[in-house]
C-alpha cells in the first residue's frame, strides 16, 4: 500500500527526516511516535505530498508520489484524508458545510450534501449538521474533521495527533471511531501521537528520533488490550 524509501527532508541545517524507509500493509493502522521535533509531522506531510521531499521516494498503490508532476500531484492530494490536531474547521460554516467544503473545487459524481450527512451520521453527529464549530465540543469538532477527511473516500488517512487536544476519554472515543471506520471502510491509517493509549490501539508502533526510525513494533498478536498497553508503556514515546 505504502512504501517509503530512503526519504529525506531538511529545513536549512535541520534534518527533519533522515533517510527513512518503511513499508505499510494495506489497511494497517500505524502509530508514529517519538519526541517533539523527531519528524512525525514532516513524515506525514511528505506522504500526503503537502511538502516535497529532498530525496528518496514515497509510493502509494504503485504510484510514485514523489515523482508526480503538478497536475497529477493535485489529484493525488485530493484522494488523501488528512486530520489535524487542531481540527482546522472554518468557523462561519456549519458542520455539514465544513464536511462538504474540500470537495467544492472538484466535479464529483455524488450528491455532496447527502454524502456529508451520511458521514456525520457515521461519526456520531446525526442531528448536529447545522451546528457551528463554536457550538461543538472539541471531540465533536474532531469528529467533523474526520467526516471531512472521509468525503473523498480515502484509501490512506493521515492524522497528526488527532487526539492531542482532547481529554483522555474523548480521545479514546475518537480512537474507537477510527478503529471502526477502518474496519468498515478499509483504509490505511498513519497517525502521529504522543499518547500510549492511542498508540496501543494501533497494529504497529513506529518510533522516530532525530528523523530516523528507532523502533518498529508489531502490536497485532491477539493479546488483550491491557497487555498491549503495558507493552507500549515500556517504550518511551
Ligand atoms: N516549516 C519548517 N521550517 C523549519 N523547520 C521545520 C519546519 N517544519 C519542521 N521543522 C523542523 O523539523 C524538525 C521535525 O519537525 P516535526 O514537526 O516533523 O516534528 P514532530 O515529531 O511532528 O514534533 P511534535 O511532536 O512537536 O509535533 C524539527 O526540528 C522542526 O523544528
Ligand atoms: Mg508534529
């Protein structure tokens, strides 16, 4: 699904991503962890083609993203779901319009409003379509942001600390939602997090330090959630 080879990105003297290679299976849910400044966000931005790499390659479903020219790159970006820590909703727009808005520049073969309504229903916000972001809790706003990311039916969902602004109970609910959505729809999810309870819900944990992978741990071995959490607790996130 996703193959990263010898990927690098620098900002002046700072090497944010330093020769990362990584293969991710279809429909895997991967936690990217590591200290602040270790390159998690940069890696997500490179995979989502929000930023350009200096070297190496990102290949998604046999398309080498790092080699795409501008027009094809825009088409690629349109098919990726992105969820941010601070939701990035547009304050004057209703929940429904926030979900619809990213698809407005494009011609689509479906009814935008009805798809947005279905998605708001899927994230547990049926009945709140007309609410403004200011009228929603942090967890509800993140649900809107997730629904928005799903409008394009992404095969790849990139989430940068999706629970970072939420209390732990709300964060757990958002993780429940991502786990369910992944199961129902089939999606590969790459998410950056500092939180053990979030990382322990994923199938795989990758820890970065100074732009390199220091740990790559398989978490799918049928053990119970408490054991996985205990195991993740041994890794310094
Ligand atoms: N636009 C930018 N300009 C200059 N330096 C940047 C830029 N973006 C990131 N960096 C630097 O690249 C390195 C990696 O940053 P990145 O944001 O990827 O870290 P992170 O792991 O996401 O950290 P955090 O956990 O704090 O979100 C840091 O040293 C950061 O200061
Ligand atoms: Mg970050």
